[in-house]
């Protein structure tokens, strides 16, 4: 499974990358700190999964997710957020994000997402 991490916080990108790379069959193929960089990397990397932060300069994570899901509908996008509010989850659904994970407690939900994406890609 090829993963692109999109997050403006470099230490969090590093932690995510280390966590993901510890899972067999997972490869972090790229990292982006903003939406424009992420969309550029989508063209060259073709990841299976994008982990998308929300607060970034320029287009936010919702706007980037909408672009990615429109141009690359087969790519799964998981929103990573600090916000617990249902309004943020609804906004993620509105742009067709495949999942929404709160950053504060993301290890178990993220491992579950990896399992689901891996199983669905094997079935395809």
C-alpha cells in the first residue's frame, strides 16, 4: 500500500511516517506540507491512500481532498484532524473523504484504516 502524507507539521509527518513504515506492506511514497504540493505529488506518485491534515496554507485539507477525490476517485483519503466536532466530520463527508480520524488518538483508528484499505485492495 502506497501512502502520501499531507500535513503542515513536520514532526507529525515524521511520526506518521515512522508509524506507517512499521506496518508490513506499507510504503510512504511521499510527504507534502500543503495542498498544492500534495496535488503535484498525486500526479507522479499515484498513492493508494492519502492522509490529509486540515489546516494548511493556501487550500485547506477539505479543498485538497475534493480535488483528489474528483481527479483520482480510486484513491482513498483519510482526514486527520484536531477537531472533535461533528461539523468537521460532516464537512469531510461532503468532500467524499473515506474516513476521519482525530489526531489525539489516531494510532488504533489508523491501524484499522490500513487493514481495511489493504483488504479492499486484495479483493479488487
